């Protein structure tokens, strides 16, 4: 599942995938400029969520399944 998400983010230009031809195989991912700009845009949303948790007194927000 992680590999699928990373490949999708690579296709969207958010991450760069560097493959090293060695044994054992090695792959490194890094954010592209586009990925860095998305990360900056999402920071405000993270701040909003943290403030909301503080305001309602939540220690942990459970994810819906």
C-alpha cells in the first residue's frame, strides 16, 4: 500500500524516486519543489486541526473506518 501511494505521488510530481542499482536494492524518495509547496499549504490545515483538538479537549481524534 505504501509503495502504491509513493508511486501515485511520484506520478503527481510530489516526490522524486531515486533507484540505486546495488545489492540489496535501495530506493530513496525526496520531495520535489511541488511537494514542498503542498507541504507548506497543508501546514495551515494541520494548525487548524491542532487548535480544534485543543479547543474541544481532545487528546486523540479517531479515524472513521
